[in-house]
C-alpha cells in the first residue's frame, strides 16, 4: 500500500501550502511544511548512485534566467508539471533545506498548482531548515 504522500488526497504538506497561500506568516503551516516529505524528481537519464546520502537536485531555468528546483507534495502535482519524469525520491523538506546550496537557487513546491510556493535560496534556509 502506498503512503499518502504518493496519491492525490490532500497531504499535510499541501494543506500547509493552502494555509500559506492565505497567510504567508503562518508559523504552524511553515513548521508542518518543514517536517513534511516532498517528491524530488529524478531525471530518467540520471545514474543511480550507490551513495543514497547525496541527492542531485533537478534545476529548471525559468523565463528570465532564474534557476529553480521543483519539488512536489503528490505524484499528481509532479505529473501535472513534469509529465516526462517517472522517478522521484521522497525527501524530508527540512533536511533538503538544511543542506540548500549557497548559490542563488530558488525552490518551488507544487509549482503548477493554485497553492504553489516559491522561496528564494535565503527563504529556503531561514523558513524551512527547522
């Protein structure tokens, strides 16, 4: 049986995104989000690495040249934006944020949804590395 993060029922993470869409300062929602698992797409051409402690981040270039890493709360949200990706890793968002690179790299969660959230590199480290 699959875990709730893999189907399209509302997850705690997607509910936290809904709360943040209404109030960006909602500390409880930020805390829930930081402690949630997200799906990090793995490109089909990525080589399986025996060292599971490292994670190659998928980086997309936005119009205007901004670089963003897309992550998702459900498979459905991932398929909507990246239908060509068939593999992913389930990663605690707070752990991802605590090791976020120093470069100017944004994070977008459920980017194609109404409750999507994009954070700057600094926002990722300050708001989600809890």
